C-alpha cells in the first residue's frame, strides 16, 4: 500500500487497523468470509475506471472490449458453476438482485411471500421498512413453534390461502436445509414464480453439501461474499425465457454502470469455486458448524431447532441466562475477539433491545484452516464469555487465547485454493 500511504495516510492506517483486527479476531459472523488475494487483486484493478452501461457487445460506451471479455467470462462461469440457463452478474448487492427480480415480473401492489424476518428471512423479502415491503403486499411464512423448523405442509397451506404473486425461499439465519423442491411444487400449485435467495448457502450449494435450487426455481439470487467467498455483490440466475426481463430490470431499470472490477473479482471467485478443493472447503464449513453446535449444546446452551445442517447456528441466550440480551452477549464476545452479531431468535419481540439470540457461522474460520479441535476450543471460549457477566478479566483471558489461535491459523495470504488443500 505504499502509494496509498503517501497519498492518504489516514485511510492507509485505517486499512492497516482493519487488517490487524481481522488477523487477531475470529470471524464468526455467518455472512462473512476472507477472500483470496487473487479476488482482491481483481477487485483493486484498473477495471474500476471503465463505464460499461449495457451488456457485452451491447454497450452505450466505446472502449468496452475488455469489459465485455470480463463480464462474458463472469456470466459463463456463473452459468457453469450453478448450472443455470442465464446469469446477470451486475447487481451491486443481494438486495439489488432481489429487487431486480421483483421489478422484472411484478407490478407494485403485487403480493410477495417470504420467510418472516424474525424467523430467519431477509429485509428484502418484504420487511415493512424495506422498499420490498413498501412496493408490494407482503405475506410471510415462519417456522413452527415446537420445532423451530419450516413445516412444508404448513407453508403450502399458507401459500394456497394467500395466493402470492411470487413465492420466496431462502433465509439469512435459518440453520436447516431448505427444501427447494417442495417450494417449487408449492409455487407451481399456486401458479406463481419461485425466487430462491441462496445468499447464505451459495458456497454450500456449489460445493455439493446443500440441495441445489436451480431445477425448482424460476429465479435464483445470491450474494457472492458469504460461503461462496467472493467479493461483495450479487448475481441473478434464471431460465432463458426470463433473461431479457431480468437484464432490463437490472439495467436500465435499477442500475446505471456496472462495476467491472467487481465483475472480474466475481469471475475469479467462481473460478476458485469450480476447483475440486472448494468441495472440501464446503464440506468442512458444515462439519465445523456441526462440531461447534454440538460443543455448545454439551456446554448446556440451547440452539434454535436443536442444531444445524448448514454453516450457521442460533444460540438461545435465555437457555442459560434469562437476563442476557443479544447486544450484551455480542459485545462481550467482541471484547474477547470473537466476532458475531446480535440476532433475534424465532418468536423474540421485535425490539432490538429485547432480542435473545446470537448467530455463529463457520465460513471464515474454515477458510483459516480450522477444524474440529479448534471448534471445541471456540465453543469453550464462547461459554466462558457468556457465563462471565462481562467480567473484564475473563474477556481479556479469552482474548489472549483467541489471539494465540489466530497466530496459529493466519488468514491465508498466498494461494487460497492451495491453502484449502493443506
Ligand atoms: N446481512 C446479511 C447477513 O448478515 O445475513 C444478509 O444479507
């Protein structure tokens, strides 16, 4: 960063601080990961200079031959990686991707039906404060009170009663396998399109450890930066018949110029995800999550739905301490270099201050090469912190141990694919 240090030492220093924070903490936020240096190089490239409104070979700007090559390669890789008929790789985020899908086929006032936010859904699936909840009528389905899992017969009943114009499958904090086939059948019965938002599980899907939504869905959206381990941003996959509507909804419908440096970084991440070792990475994310979940349960904590099938789990703080709130817990864990996020668990009150869950995920610690033994250590530290009442000495002691583990498992800084093999 020698140039940056000369030109803008303050920003250079902040980036160094962030590097140090990442090196010395354990990233347990289920939606974060550490990208490879190759992805970072593409992201920091001169492709950022180029305007390329339009699509490959159909641009409004001249000088787009390299932008065309980058975007076409990214599209081809996305289609190959997911087995999709069409890919749009321009959305700036997962939310933008979802909005483009709505915009492509729905009129304002139409009804969408997704998973309730407090049960694991996402803002862009119809939350009232989000544009999706303002433009469309919203119906929601949720998990069952006793199992905290989706009951597909119940989802079907609700969908047939509500008759949405679009059914949405997918979640941000649901620790169980999503039955896309059942969602596809329900959408068919209702006579509406199915949008499967696989932002969280995309890496697990391409790694073969979660069922693939493509055969059952009209549209699939994802971010690239969670289990898929790419740059921030989104993509849309769909059947050929919707290609034109989707492309027009993204540009000129919702966005202007696409970000070609991001498209290049997405392409690199897709290439990495096509390598055989990515399957092993995906498998290890899930086995690490299972070990972390089992170890937390052994310590006496209750997990929502009793465990996990994927990369994340939700811990019910009240299972051991009825006074503990999400924010206190996440802040104590932060003090011990265990980075998480406050999260509601199903049936929590809506007020953020009354949430009672913490969400943990294993994509980033798995990228660092950690396995079962380290998951057990981490569970022990989480337990110590949550039982400490925020005691500064305990937090400092755990922080010291976490930092030592971080030194043993540095964030891979050479070839990510090679380090996955080790
Ligand atoms: N904000 C993301 C998450 O943390 O799950 C979802 O988009």
